[in-house]
C-alpha cells in the first residue's frame, strides 16, 4: 500500500487524492444573494448533514488563492441561503452554473433554471429541484494553516424543508424517485447504483 504525507504534497496532489477517494459525494446547489441583490448560484460537493436537532447542513467553500467564493461571501454577509439537491433532471442545467462569472452577474442567467420565492428567507430558490432547504447561517469557520484561510466552512440551520410530493412516502424519501446525483473526480458524476442492505448489530 502506498503512503503519503500530505505535508509533502502540493495542494493539487492532496485535492486529487481526496476527490478520488471520498466518493460518491452529494452535491449541494446553493443560491445566495449579494447585498446588491444579485442572485448567485453554484454547485458544491463538499457537502453533508451536520446535525438533526436542530437540522443543519454543512458546505465547505474552497478559496482560490485566498479569494473567497461569491456564495460564501454572500452567506456570511446576509446570513441566508438555499440548498437544493442535484438530481438527474436538473444536473445539466446546474452544471452550467459552475462557470466563472463576475460577482455582478447571476449564473441563473446562463441557464433555463427558474427562480421562485422562498417562504422564510428573502433568497430566491430554484423551482427545478425536487428537494430544497431554506437555511440561515448557524456558523462560519475559516479553515487553513498558519492564519491563511483556504476554505470557508459554513453550517446552515434549516428553516424550511421543501420536498416534491411524488418522492415523499409516509415521512420517508423514495431515493429511486429523487434520482439524486453524486460527484466523483474530474468531470464525472454518478447515479445511485446497486443497493443492498446490511442490518446494524444490536
């Protein structure tokens, strides 16, 4: 087995080892709004559940040469954002929002995605998603070595769940109907594959 000291690797080398091994990763499609009212939208795969009581989600936004992502800056400044689950029906349009645009331009403009109002916050959501979570900022943590911030770790408290009726069954989500997409390395995504059950020991 190969053994690597991350301190001997470049950032890109560590990145490739991480995104190639921590798979599949769920994808958060995040909408936020700038203080000037510009809607920012982008997908992020450093995403997961943070807590259930109260329900919270976490997203890590990697900085580029120390420059903060528009999404992270908007969330920290306004305290509000919406997370959507990426699925087979919207992945192509959502992938378009990964393009690098200036802060004064909305990624929604280069897609066929449709914005709708949220119920509890003033950040628009995207209608083209089977699941979305209206969130308020719970905590923002700067990550990085020796005082150099390389990532913004955002924890959001869910204020409202929105679930498409056809994927909701007696309090549970039908993952076959959700058709959530996951991220692999490079340009690759994956669907939910073969499913098997292993009971947890008592």
